[in-house]
C-alpha cells in the first residue's frame, strides 16, 4: 500500500542526483490511474460479473484506454481558455513523449492540436 499511497512522493534521480521531474509525473499518473482501474475492475467483477474474472486481453485493453483518456485529458488541459488553471504544453509533451506511439513523427504542436491522433505505445 505504501507505493499506492505515496505515488505522488516518489523521487527519481539520475546517477549524478539530478531529479527527473517528468518521469516522476509520469510515474504518478501511471500508478494512480492503474490503481484506480484495479479498484474499478474489482468492483465490477464482484458486483456486475458475479465473481467471474476478466480476461488478460480485456484488462490490457481497459488499461490502455484508461491511460489514453488521461493523455487526452492532459492535452485538453493546455487549452488557453482555462486561463490560470492551464497546464503548460511543454510539461505535457515532456511527460508523455517517452511512451507515445510514433512520438518522433508528431508535429511540434501535437499537445495543443486537437486534430492530431496520439496513442500510447503498446508493448509486448
């Protein structure tokens, strides 16, 4: 439970003690979104599915959908109309660029451009 409760407190550093703040932010997002999904799946399994387990493919699909929704939320949070609450597009790009599929092919303004389709890289 320590990792779950302290997800926002984890500190990543380089070998020369420089903090990796974007990696810390990505870890916090992935950890908390994953834990919330685990809780939702458990509740759904117990209440709606009468104890039947989910398939691995279904769990994986739901996880990718959850993380893609969070990426979309971060991208939309850079909209100028949010004024004081706006999220810096550079922070969003630095956070997500490591795990986005075909990140090298994205245009420079992919964060704020709603017409650009972006998805999380699926690993095997």
